[in-house]
C-alpha cells in the first residue's frame, strides 16, 4: 500500500528565530509538565521536569496563577492546573468537525467488534499522542481506562506508531531523534525496533500493531489519517483484550474495518481537519 505523503516544512530551530518568545514557551512547558497522575507539583518538581532554573519557575508559576491557569495551595506550597486550562481544550475540540463526523462511525465499530475505538493527535512535545475521542463497545467486558485529553507514548502504542509511520522518512527521523534523547538507551532499543516493524506493517497492510507492548494483555491496531493538504496527521486506534483481539483477527477483520472507517471520515470531511 502506498504511503500517504506528508510534506516536510524546513524551518530554522524556533529558538533561533527572532520572533520566538522564550518566556511564553517556558510558561507553556510548565503547563505541559502536569500529567494525569499529578494532582499537585511543587516548584522544585516543575524545575526538574522542565529543566528550568528554580527562580524562573517561581516567577512563571506565580504569573500562571495570577492568570487563572494554575492554583496555589498555601497548605502544601504546591500548584495544580486550574479550570482556566479547560477553556483551551473545549475551544479546540469544538472546532474539530472531524471528531463529530468520526464519533458515530467509531461507536458503531466499537459495538460491532466489542472493543474500544479512539481518535488521537500528536502533542507538541513529539513524544505522546493525545486522545481526542474514545468510544467503548456496548456490552463488552473490556474498557480502555483513559479519557479524552489523556496522553500515550508514540513508540509503544498502535496509535502513536501509525502517526509516525505516516510521516515521510525525514520527518519521522527528526521525531525519533528528539524521542531518543528523552528515552533511556535500553528502553529505546525496544521502542525503535517496534517502530521499524510498525513502518513495515504500514507499508504492507496500511495499519500498525501494538501486541501487548504498551499494556501486557491488550492488543491494538492503529491507522493514520492524513489531511488533504498533508499538513496534519491524526490516528485512529482499536484495542481489545488479548483473548479476543488476536493477530489473525486484526489482520483479516479489525484492521481493514478501521481503514474503511478512516476512508469514510476523509470523504465526509473532504480531508479538511
């Protein structure tokens, strides 16, 4: 199967561009360092995660608190994300026609194959995919324990691998270089091997697999969805328990059905998203 073409935009590093506002980038880095597991973080933890100096972190967390994007607890001396952050996500999701088009098709597939079907997009870090929509099959025992807005790593998941596989080789190599710098070497060797196999599967079948590599007892298939101009890549994912989502079933049934769902969404949206 011919791989979708995604043009590579050649630009200088943002930090070398005079228009780049470093203070703004650092503030956004602080907001991004909170994960689903973090109820609160102190300035020292934030400094460690962002690799920023503690005085810089202190000024930025104070500013973000004043603007309503963080809340500060005098009892613990720590910060938490505030409801102000939700305004961005709600505004963004509200503009995604592709999400509204895909949702009923995703729910139908989830019900038909008794699995979970999700739609995701890459986050700015280049290391994770962010869930934009999740549909759980009705009556199934298995449910994916994630919500819209949750992040999963590129290298281990079918969704992330599908996104990487759809990129042209130069763009994918740029992503992998950055990804490798953030990953311990022994772990990276397994991730890299999985991504290389995913690229081969994509070229052969049009989809990628993750067979118990992210969650031991869960197998999944991922399909990329490239916008008409080729500037944006989303990914669809279908996952289920190992006793039901076998490799044979993925190759012969679930994978092709996920491809057909992707094609329906592209036709309905005109490839604009």
